[in-house]
C-alpha cells in the first residue's frame, strides 16, 4: 500500500524495517557461509537495502495484471516485481530520501515460534532445493524460522520452527505443491516449554526441582 508519493516501474527504493538490522548496501554483513534463512536478526536501526522495481501489478481475486497507468499513488495497493531483499513488513522509501529512517512504519514483529521439526529430503539435490524453497517461504512469512538453510545446507539438517503443528503442516504441503519436492520427511515435533516465577517463595534449604514431560524427568 502506498501511503504518500507514488511508486513507478523502474524506481529505486530502499527497503527498511524497524525490527530488522540487515546491513545496508555496501556494509559487511558478516556472512560466514552458513547464513540463509536462519533465525531473524535482532532488532536494529532498520538496515536498508536498495532495490529496483521491475514492474507493478494489480491484484484482484488471485489474478495479476500490469498497472495500466504505470504508477501507484497514495492509497493504492499493488504488487511489486523485481525485489530480492524486501520482506513482509518492510517500509519502502525513495533511495534518495535522506530522512527515510525517520518515517519507518511499524512493520511486522512476529511472535516467537513454539514448535520445531526437522525436514529431510531424499537426495542431496533435493536437499538443496528444499533449502532454497524454505528460504523463500521464510521471507514471505516472518513467523516461519528456518535454520540450516545456508550455503552448507546439504551437509546439515534443516529445522523449521513455526507457530503450531498446522503452521508446519501447511509449510510441508506448500513445499510439495508449489515447489514440486516430493518425499520430504518431517520429523516429530519439538515443543518449547516456557516457565517463569509468578511470586515469592520461602525455603529452609536447598531443593531440587524436577519436571516430567513424556515420561522423561527434566
């Protein structure tokens, strides 16, 4: 959605996000070769990546047509084509706007994942394709966290974390339907348990706290 100004095909924009510290263009991103769609970086100053808009599309009922006027003005909604680093929740501003950082929109701050599963493909080539598919899906869905989907993905397991079993099941189904990767094995879910102190307690010595989960004493 365009809030002010206008967006045209061929424009160079700056993608920024208040909840993200992706390095700005020209900065060292510190990639050690194992990057990819690992857990999102901590909140920062918004980063900033330059992108060129290839074309604008009107979206109506799942159908996409080129914007007839060639531009999208205030209040207009359109799909953009050509970006590589922009993610859901980014604010797009003119690359020449020096005050862009002062007008960042709230963006999207997804809740932390509560369940994780391991996904494995049949072959090394399918593992590479699976890692690429998951990386794309993690960009589309900020609440989906993927670890192990970097350049060395063929040599380490892929762990997908989401907001529930249904979230993970839908992700696995999309991998088969949209990316054509069959035979993906999904491991048993691992649920994160969180506990906190709710009030003061008195004790007369040292005590051991135990919790039994699934027959296992923690």
